[in-house]
C-alpha cells in the first residue's frame, strides 16, 4: 500500500508538470493593474478577510493558470469570472508577476470554535495542528490519502514549473472551503481532477487539521 501511494505521488508530480509555459509579466505594470484586486485581496496581496485568498508570494505560473481558468469559464466564480473577462493575456501576466514578488504575511493561531476554557481550547488547537502536520507529511496510508508534501513541498512552497500553488500562510478558512469544494466536486478545474481524488477521501476533521497546519507554515 505504501509503495502504491508513493507511485501515485510521483505520477501526480510528473503528469502535472507537463511543461505549460507562462509569459513573464511586468512587475511595475502589474502593481498598477492590481488596484482593482486590492479591495478583496489586499494592496500587496495579503487579504485581511479570511474568505479571500492571499495572493502574495504565489507562483506567477499558478496565478496565470487560475486567472485564465476564470476567464475561460473552466473555473466558476461570479465575481472573479467577471474580473478576469476584462483582462488581456498581458494584464494577467503583469498582475501575476507583481503578486509573485510580494511577501506573504504570517497568520495568528486559529481561533477555537468552542466554548471550552482557554487552556483546553489552546490544547485542542495544537492537537489539531499536530494532526494536520502528520497528514501533510505522511498522508493516510489506510485510506490512500496522498501526502500534501508530494506536490506542495515540505514547507508549503509549491512547485512553480508544475504550477502547484504555494500554500504556506494561506488563510485556514479559505483552505477549508477550497478542500471542501474539491471534495464535493464544486471545484474541479484542476488537471486530471487530482485534488478531488484526494479531498474526497478526507474527513471534515482532516480537512480542518491540514488547513490549520498549512496556515501556520512560514
């Protein structure tokens, strides 16, 4: 079983790194063009609202891929699709280049969602993060859940040539929603639907745990 998961992880990396080339944009031009993005994603790509993803320090290749997916209708979101439709390929490259040069901000420890005492809540949070750390690095062999590290790297740094996104310091709430959408099939624009294959085998607790852990990566 372990060998089977290792083979799957290698397969995912190789098949998804299939040489999609992205144009290098103009950073200064991208800063100007990103003004309309600031209300949701923050002036420098660090959104203040956890429902909106941080774009700072994200690989330009991934940002371009996602903006084109919104523009082409492969990924659906009323607001983002409308925004992307107005962008040229040059605009997309420039905006992506700008956000890639910005430094992602660190997150505070996730807030407990129970009425327990402060000490117990703090212990629960750290236990959840520890569970997420194990899942991120090792996966779940019994249920064939691949380790996140295989595609997103040991520190959540992603893989630029393969357009695998940077995950470190992303908002936990956004990660939970994203994994839940992959699990349900609400989001399925990624190549070979890899994330759906993985997320559909994860429990809600595992999704929460790995999201908390990733949000704490620096």
